[in-house]
C-alpha cells in the first residue's frame, strides 16, 4: 500500500468514527429524554395512586359514619 492509500483509508475510518460518535450522542440524548418521561410518568402514577387511596379512605369513613348514625354504635 502506498502512503496515499493509507491516507485515504485513514480518512474513511475517521469519517466512520465521527458518524458513530454522532449516533452515540443522539442515542444518549434520546435515552435521557426517555428517562425524563419515565420519571414524570412515575410521579404521575404515584399521585394518582395516592389520590385514589385518599378517595377510598374518605368513602370508607363516610360509609362508617352512616352506619354509626343508623345503628348508634
């Protein structure tokens, strides 16, 4: 191989490395965005679960208070 051939091959390899680095950066950004979305969904799910539990507790307490009013116990 001549020096020119080696330089051309080196140039091609550098271009491939640069392309792979760009793809890695894009993938890292996508993963970060996905991680943020998952974290936000998790928080929403926790709030929804807490709200449902609170509503169930309220309904339970309300029905118990009706029983006490009816039976007197």
